[in-house]
C-alpha cells in the first residue's frame, strides 16, 4: 500500500451520525470473517472481523488453494513485498491440497517468536482487514481476546497497516490496549507483559517484544484506531475510564447470555445442576452507570432485535452488539453444513445452549450449542485423541530449571501433568478449542490415520432474530443475508 493510499483511509469518529447503532460481533475463529464484516460495513454499521489465530487461518486458506484469489489479492497490497512472497511460497497450494493431506503447521507462539511468525501474523491480520474494507468506506473493526496475548502486538500492527477503524477487546482486562495503539501509531518498539504461572518479580523478562521498523523496515505510519473495551463490570469500566493511559474510546457491556467466552461470576464459585455458572445481582451491570462515565456504550447479550435496540437506547446506550444472528447468516464463516443444522434446530425449537465452566482451557465460562457430532457430544469428545498442535490457548509457566515452558489443560494428559507439572484436576472436561473452532469454520485438520477434527459451535441464548429471519424456509435451505439482520434490528431498510 502506498503512502497516498494510507492518506485516503478515512478517520473513524465516535460522535455524530457515524456512531454505529449495530456492532456485528467478532465471533470465534473466522466465523466473523472478512466477507461478513464487509457486508455489515457496507450498510453503514460496524462490521468486525475476528482476530483470533489469523496466522493459522491465512495459512490454511492458502493451502486450500485460496478460492477466489482473495488472500493473494490482499497480499499483493501488503506494503512489504518480500513478506508476501515468502508466505505464498511457503503455504500456497495451486488447486488446493489433497483432502487427506495434513495442513502444513504454523509455528506456535512463545515469548520469543521467530521473525517469520511475526511477519505472518502481521500479514494475516492485514489481509483480513484489507479484504473487509475493500470497495467501500464503511467502518471495519477487529476483535481480540486479551487472554490470547502472545500474538497480540503483531496482530494489532497488521490490522492498523490495513486501516482498521476500531479494535474491540475482551476476555480479560484491556487496559493496555489504548497505549499499545498509540505506540504502534508512532511505530515505536513495544512490549506486552505476559502472565507466566509461577513467576516472580525477580525472574527477569516475561514480556513479548516487537520492533515494527526492525521487522519490516520504514513504512508510512498507520493511524490509531478507536479502542472499544468489552467489559462485564462497572468496576472495570470505571477503572479504565479514570486512567489517562487506559481509557478506551467506548465500552461494550457484555452480559452472560452472549456467545463465546463470558466473564466468570463474581463472588464464590457456584454452579447449577447442569454445571453452569450461577450469576446473581453482583454480576448485573446497570448500563446507565457506565453511560454516566461519559463514553459511548453498546450493549451485548440478547439485544439482537428491534426491541433490544430500543431497550439499549432507552438507557442512553449508542446501540447494540449482535452475534448469533450474524453467525448464521449467508456471509458468516461457519461451515455450511453446521449452519444449516443449527438453523434447522432453531426453526424446530430444538436448541440447547449451555454455559460450560470447564470446557475452555482459558478458565472462562464458554457457551456451547449442544449438537451431535461436535465436541459438545460426549461420544464425539471421548473418541478424540488429545493433541496440542496449534497452541493458541497455551499458558506460559516457569519450569523447574527456571526456564519458560508452555502448557494447555486440553493437551495430552502425560505432557500436561508429568512433563509440565500441571494439575490433573485442571484437565477435567477441557476441550481443544483451537482445533474445534478451526473445524467450525471449515478448516479442520486431518490426522495421519484419516481422523478429521470435529467442530464445536458457540452461540448466545437469544435465537429470536434467527427464527424471525429464517422462518418460511424449507429445512436445509434456510438463508438470510447480513443486510437483513441489520434491517431487522434497525427496523428500516439500509442503503
């Protein structure tokens, strides 16, 4: 991208008529892909791509032959041609790899990631945002999980090089985000402290470091996107708003009925008969209290309807964030067979979504749609041989010799407990979200014995919008577009 092209990227605003009423959620791994975000942004609302594991997503799309040539088209605009060239040489397979062949591995992140992994991550995030912004001037955002911290600073820079307008962050405290964005806008060397289990203040450097100019050379400086903090407590919102360094540009208040990872309940850990976390009045956030902090606010979790938008506006919110209805629309990245199965169950009134406290290796509650043949199915889960080859949710820890290791409670038991010193009780009920969510997006790994990684479907509790939009369709043929979701929520056509 040339310097003049950077200058043509419009600056976002969080005031006036451009303040979005609808934010499309940044869901899963590649469920909120560039096609969905682009479709929403073209309506004038905020389309959002998921920033989770994009280095793996990009590499796998290339190995599938890059249908439509989209990844290659975006890479042709990446401002460092040598990076685009080696990525294509390493991962692109003309016509796509044979179905039975394994995907080529992408190196896993550590505190000292190799230069090529840094470059791939920067480029992959650039690709996703560039494609989402192609051909229109609507706003585009990208969503990151704070818990997935090792790739974060490289991913942010890649998204900024493509002109991303908003960065959304949840699943942890996003307090570092505003200052990181300012530093990357200046192209300063940046560091992000990483949580290392068992570390002490005297253990030395436990941060991941990135030198934008050292890695990629001089480039036109990207502009700073707006930072939206996804929060679930007034305390966190007030703390962020009161800090000049950590203050975001807006808040998304996410309730426990939203899909994906949710904040754990406050107070003692309690579960119901099904093992779901119990939330009470301590977890309720009065949105008017957050609005009173003086920043724009959006509400998420069962607000994906005209009535939900009206409720949000009645308490002073700018609008709503919506996930589930967009996750099942035509442009979402959910594998087509899964999409039709979920839509069929929704129309039949045969849906069960559970909040599982044990399932995610992160320790956050995770909402899962119960469906045969997915990892929510005990038989499917029991048939899977544990393997940890993607490692996006690994945690750093201090080994007995003082060096840093990496482990995940969903990896093979012998590796986690005997070799890495993890506690056996931490493994109970854990699922490999990395492989399962790749499979949900139609990018499953095939093992040498022919075993194909099964998917896992996450969703919120509110399917009313889905049922409204899909009603009247025959089973297996239900379909609606992202534009229809926006029009349904706004109660008016969009241009």
